[in-house]
C-alpha cells in the first residue's frame, strides 16, 4: 500500500515507527510477512492521533499486543499496525488503587503482572503462570486454563473506540463467555482493573505457580515456536482428544506439525511458513469433521494476506 511521505512523517512524531517490517520478528509462531507501517505509540494521545489520522487517510488499522495468539499471513498486513506491547511507551503501569483493585496497562506481559501481584501479596491470578502474551490480549479473549480465566478476576476495562474516545466498561462475569469478554468490536483495550485476594502466605502462591509451570513444561511443546492451543474446545469435547483420536498426532504440512506432546498445538518444527500452518489448520478441521461430525473453531487470530 502506498502511504505518502507526509503521513509517514507525522506518524514518526507519534512513536517508534518502522516500515516494511517483517512481523515474524514479533509473532510467537515466528512467521508472518511485512507490515506497511508498524508503530509503537509514545502515549495515549499519540495513539488517538494515529487512529484518527489513519481513519482520515482511509488506512486500515490493526492493533496487536504480544503476538502470542496470532497467525499472520506470509504477505503481511496492509495499512497501519499499532503495537501495544513491551516496546510501546504505553506500558508497564501496574498500580494498587485505593479501592483495593489492581490496575494494569494492556501492554504489560502476563509474567510481569504475575510477579507484581505475588510480590504485593495477592492471589487469584496464578492461572496465568506460563501463559505468554500481554494483559490486553488476555482480556479480549478471556484467556484462561482449567485453573481460572480473566473473567474470574477482572472488574472493568479501559477501552478506546475507533473514534479515539476513551471509556470504562464494567465486566460482569456472567456476561463473559468462552474465549470472549463481550467487549465491543474494534475497541482497543488500554488496560484493566482486577480484583484479587489478599494473601498473607506468599510462599503458597509461589508454590502453586511453580507447580503450574512444571505441569506446562511437561505437557506443552515449549521447545518450538507455537501460538499455544490452536482450537477452542467444542461443547462437551476436548480439541486435543478429537485431534488425537483422528490420528493426526505428528501430522505435518511443510514445516508445520501437530505436536506429539499436545495435539492442540501446531508447532513451527522446521522453518514453517504461515501458509503451512493455515493449511494444517484446515486439514485438521476437515479430518475431525469427517470423522466425528464436530466442527473445530480456531482459538488463534488469523490475519493478513496469505
């Protein structure tokens, strides 16, 4: 996409900017083509300006965080990619509010948030142990495990609309769903307020976290690039078991392979391209449907041009 020099110059004043930058440098799959423009905003005002300028110039906008639950096409993403991760200036703020709630910016990584909460004497967030990515992504998809999810502990979310308007949205646990928080489409999550329990026995919290990490190391293929669980669990079923029972353990297309350790993981086993991964996703879905008449829906976000 041809973006004029004046627009690019303005973007440069609003944050750290790169052009034609390969997104495989940032995704946990280690795949993905270039973005026309990628920018890390220097503050919230800059983020608003980027959004409004992009809208005025009819430039598509894609907002990314930790890129850990993401598959980007080999031809990349057109328009403007806004990164709200640890390289952005909109990051790092975690505070204990007078109300007792903990506020955390969207760009903070889950492991950073976990360490802060443990050190401050809180519990309830242990399920995040070993889960990659940023807090913002965890909020949007209501990330979680058998030990809990974001909807269990979040009180409200700070969002910015596609018009640059910042607002607060109260989150009701019963309104959230499996891998969804019910946040309006095209909203940019800036941060969230969490309600956690005060915990005097920090040792027990640390031991629980260590136990979860050990279990993840034993069950998940952490030695290879991946995006974690690829498919949502259909009602009454586990995706990994359906894939395993379909005889797909170790199935490969190009450099992408179904993990032998956890069959709901697709790993970048040997210099995979995004097209290898998406073809393997399609093959798994087709095979499971033909064998069991059950549809598998991707949990990962698939974007860009393939």
